[in-house]
C-alpha cells in the first residue's frame, strides 16, 4: 500500500472516531433523551433554573413556550405545574391531586399577563401578576431554595 494512502486512511479513521466526541462536547449534537426531557423539570438544578429563565425570557419577547415542573414532596405524591404561554398570556396550572396529604386536592389554573423571576439571597421565586381583575396582584407560584441539596 502506498504511504500517502495509508496516512490519509489513518487520518480519516482518526477523524471518524474523534468527531462524535467533539460533536457531543461542543453540543453540536444532544442525545435524544436530553432533548426530550428539556421541557420537563424535576431536579430544580442549574439546568432547570436556566430553562425557567428561558421561559420568562421567551414570554417577555412575546414568544410561546410550554413546560412541566414536577415538584416532589417529602412524604407523598408530587405537585405538577403545567405551564403554557403564547407570548401574550401565561397559563399556569398547579395540580396537587397526586399528593396524599394535600387538602383540598385540586387543579388550580391561573391565567396572567406577567411573569418574572425574583432572586433573593436564599431563593428564586417565579411570580405571576396581572391575573384576572386586579392589576397589582402578585402571585408567587414557584419557590426554589438556592442552597437546596441536589
């Protein structure tokens, strides 16, 4: 075999083996599982907080979005937050019907014209406002402790 051809083939083999690693590390490619779960938040970690920031940003730019937040409770079933926005209103449904100790068990839906993320020294709070008749109403809908063990 010709030396030049052997070098070219070795280089091509090296690139073929190395390119998938580069693609994953530079995020050219995301595994299907990561893409499928990008809109379901369960850990409330930095990735989830970034996704919540994206929701608020998209709403403030008049763009639509959709996500689900599943909040585990300490001793019973989860609370599920289902969020939809078309960029003009945000519809936030809180479902506690799977939580054994919640009373009353219900799905509560809020339709609001404003959402913001507020940061304090101890927590992040997503707050809805302009829900219904009152223009000055503030509804803290989701509270995430900063120092919560993950």
